[in-house]
C-alpha cells in the first residue's frame, strides 16, 4: 500500500509539472530494487525473481516529459533503473518496471523493448540473480575505471549512439561463462556493440570487445574463408542458390574498415581483398540471402 501511495504522489508531481524536465535524483541499483519488486508483486507475480537490471545514457520521454538518464561511472548511480523479473508460477511471462528517485522512490511503466536485443534479449529460461549476492553498481563502476581496453575503445569512438549498463545472465557471449550473471557495459555504434563485463559475484572484469560481428548477432552463421591467414585475398564459398548482398570488414576494436554493398560473386565464391589491411585480426560480416555470415580473418604480410 505504501508503494502504491508513493507512486500516486509521483504521478501527481509529473502531471502538475508536465511541461518541465523530470529532475530525478541519482541512486544505486540495489537502492531501487525493493520498490521494483513490490511493484511487480502488485502487478500479479507472487514470487518475482530478478533476471535483469539496467540503465542507459539517454534522454527518454515519459508521458511527453523529458527525462535525462546518465550512469555516473564514478559513483555507480543513475537517475533511473529498469528491473525485469520472472516468476516460476508464471513461466511464460517477464514483467518489468522502472524506478526513479523523486525524493521518494517511484515506479513507472516504460517500454524498453527497442533496446532488448542481442545480448540483452531476455528469455523465459534465464537464471535468476540472487537478491543479495550481486555486487552493487558502485563496485561495477569502480571496475570499469580499471580497464585499459575500454579506455582505448572509447578514445577511438567518443560519440556512441547509446551506452547501456546492465546486470543479467550471460547467454550469448561465448568468451564469458554461460549462465553466469555479469554487469556489462554495451557501447553501441550502428551495428557495432562493444562490451566489457564484470562478474556480478566475484568482481573480475573482462572485455570481449566488439560483438556486432561475433556474439551479438544471435542469428549469425560462422563460416570460414581461405587462405587464412592471408596477405592479399580471401575467398568464401557459397551454395549455388545463395546470393551475397553485401559485406563489411571490422577490426578487433569493432571499427568498420571497409565495405562493399554490391560485391561480385562468381561461381559460388566471394573474393575479398585484404591487401590494404595491416597485420592483425579482422571479422568479415557478409549479408547473404538476408542473413548474416561471419568470417574471421587474419592478415599476415
């Protein structure tokens, strides 16, 4: 009842100041967890279990009112956190709510489905994140500050489309332990998705790097090119009924190096020149019959 009362107050404040910015007070992820869980109980779950908690650096609009959200990587606080829950009694459902701090914690319904793709795509079999065992968002922020890989990528990509910070079970990133909860930072630039992850129990940090041409393409098929390594050209074979629509080459940091949106395909084979590339590891992302095919490439001269 108390949570419901607080929510009514929050909506009253928002309604009165409909033409103003919502100036929410930043808070840590665990600080809003209780309010989120109570809200989900009021929506019908009897024993809600957390499967994901996230925030993002983005200005959103709620009921026509602008809300600026920014994760402070010094304190680990954000103006809004979004919580997703499952309940074994309702196996076909995932419920979510947002929490903001307006002097009191208020819960809001907001649709984040446009961002819940790739590594953030939730499913009904994901494991639960135990209530009290996961490290706080402040510890996550502290670990991010120690990553030289993250600093290097950000220096090369200073203006991302969106950055998402999330606690969830890993089901997609092959270089991380499957079904283990991680805090992750996802820096998205177009098709590119650069990720660093912190073990949500032990606090160890790992940066798998760019995922748009690896794990983040959950419907991708990994195939091989030859010769590999190569100093001049790489060839990729296809079936006679397959048509290559385009390809893009990414380096290990996720930067797009080259592309061809009308490539020549002869005798079921695609020829890609790598003569202009420096030595190193690359990924060739091919769109073939509307689906993604990923080819790892090593250039050695």
